C-alpha cells in the first residue's frame, strides 16, 4: 500500500508590526564589545516588519530621546539603540506610539531585563 506524501509550502507575508521591543538595563560591558558598539546604560532591541520600517524607527528614536543607533539593518528590520535606561525607554515608547497611532502598525509591549 503506498502512502501519499504531503507537501508543505511556507510563505512569509509581512504585516505592519513591531515584533520585538526589549530593553536591557545595565548590560555586561562585554556585550557592548561583542556587538561592537559604544558602552552605555542600556540597549534597546527592536525588530520591525516590513523591514524598511527600521529606518523610520531609528529616526524617531534619535529625535525622541538622547540615544544613539548602535545597529540598524534595513534588510532584517533590526534596530539596536543605546543610551541611558530612561532615554532608551522613552525612545522605544515613542517608536511604538508613532508607528501604532500614525501608521497603523501593531505595537509590541516593551519587555525588560
């Protein structure tokens, strides 16, 4: 008796959303060295879909708070911002607010460690 084989096709259909918003307070200094970015009190990590949204998010972050862009990749939608804990949190809140209220994105709860 022959068994019928099933074929699965997976597609990536991007929506308008922040898929990750995480703040790392007081990271180990070694982390900054491994990432190749300047040392600060906090790291903010965000991922955006569609990935080009990260350009808008980076602009919003630097205008909303005294933070610097540690890493930005328009192909993966990854953004790392650096600054004090309160400034990084303020920037992440503004990114979530603007993308949600002005552009209709699904926001992401800001998690912390």
